[in-house]
């Protein structure tokens, strides 16, 4: 269907149309053109089974179903089964590391993250999560610690991380501390607008933002993830050089650990709703690469029965921990075609570096 021709010094692109609800959207793959922005979206604990459970129950097709460029990530850390710290560190730094480690290689040496490298190149940066902002996945992009459990030390690293916007739970790690330091006051001195109210957080249109929200189940937080992701994009996109943003759908993992398939499904659909909003931005923008994946699968979920027509699904779990299966990687925008195939999770860092044109 798609014919590719190599032309010297000529940009080549292919366009494939998709429909997101009522909106027409074009999948554009531009060779020889790098994206200005990259948005990495991580569904914590999201494997192929979690995705299929979500699309079975959803009353409309998932946004993920409409993406053309799909690969698979081999998720092992220095062990066969990774945790979120090592999984996110692979994305963030390009290094396979020990389970529980944050922003360090397998020898415990601090290594630069894609967020830090983006900042050195003058790009704006952001982190958005529904769990503690100091938890394993977001922490791996800003901190360098031997253990993800050192959340107070991770919180302190946010002061000098340079990240422009970060929104998540975990305010207590910045306020109720063993060292007695009020990190909120220090953030304000560094120019951050700090708030614990989602309406105020999403009303900020410029400058640095530190948003702290209570970690709650979906029924209580509603569309918090999509609102905070879009408000962060609206701030970061003002940088003409571009931006890097990581958005985590954090609580798919919780449903897996608790063996609650209902939680897995509702969190999966919430994450996909946020994916839809981000893709709408990327389509209009035309210079944004969106990468969507999970760090690992959680729960060993198997779907044993269901009905696509009625939206019924039944499943069983084999563990309350993580598993070692490969995880889908979806991509959209300039450079999306490079995410096809099977590769190690730390290769995602290399692909992002190449897309930005960083050495």
C-alpha cells in the first residue's frame, strides 16, 4: 500500500488517514525530519492483555487501535523481570540497571537522562503522573538514587533538576521531611508556581509549575490525567526550541498488583482517553513524536472469557507481581517508523536521542 522511494536531499513522507471519533487524523511519517517535541507516555503495568481488556470493555475503539507504527520492547533489567525503577531508567538513560535503581547504571553510577539532556539543549521539560511524582517512573527522569525507596532524597533532587512543570501526588515528601527542610518554600524561591488545587494548576499558562494532587482512585479524580497533561503541553509548547514530556498512567499497575481486573480496565481506558487528547495535539502540531508503551506487565493477567459485542470480559491473574513478557510500543508523528520491530527497552532512549538529533 505504501511505496517508499529514496531521493537524495529530498524529504520523503507518507500519509495514512485514520478517524479518531468524528475527527479525521493523518499519520505522518517524515524521513529526514526530526520532531521538535517528544511526548513519552508510559502505562505502568500495561501489557497487551491490559490493552485488550480495555478495548473489549470500552464502548468505542481505543485510540491505541488506530496507530500504525507498533513494536515490542524486551523489558528485562539486569534480572529477567524488571521493576518500574529499572524499567523507567532504561527509557530515561539508555542503561539497563538493577531493580529499584533510579537514574543510575548497574554499577550505581549516575547517568544523564533524556530530560536532563533536553534541558541542556534549551528545550522545556515536564513530568505528569497520577501517583507520587517521586515514585519510580517520574523519578527516573530527574533523580539519581540507588533505591526508589529514597523518596525524600528524590524530592530534594527536583530542586536542581531543571524540570519546568511537574504534576503528581506526594507533597509529603517535600514538606514532612526528616531533615526538616521545607522544599515547597525552596521551590517557590526558584520561581515555581506551587498549588494543590487542580483548577488552579490547570489555569497556569506560563512559567514553572509544581502541582501536588492527592493520589485517588479514578472515580474520585475523574479526568485529572488528561487535564494535567494538556495544561502541561500548553506551557511547554511555548518554547520555540521544543520540549520533552513524560506522562504516566500510573495506576494500571495498582490494579495488577491487587489482582482487580476492574481497576486495570478503568485505568487502562482513562490512560487511553489521555492518549487521545495528546494525539489530537500532535496531529494539529505536526512536529511532535508521541511514544506510548508500558514499563512491564503486572499481574500475569490472562483473559479467560469475554464478549466484544456486550463489552464483557473475565480474567485470571497468575501473580501479584510483575512478569517478563514483551510490551507493545506505539508511535505517532515524525520518526514513528523507527519504533517498529523488537528491541530492548533501553533502545527507546537511543531512538529518542536520534529523533531529537542529540549526540
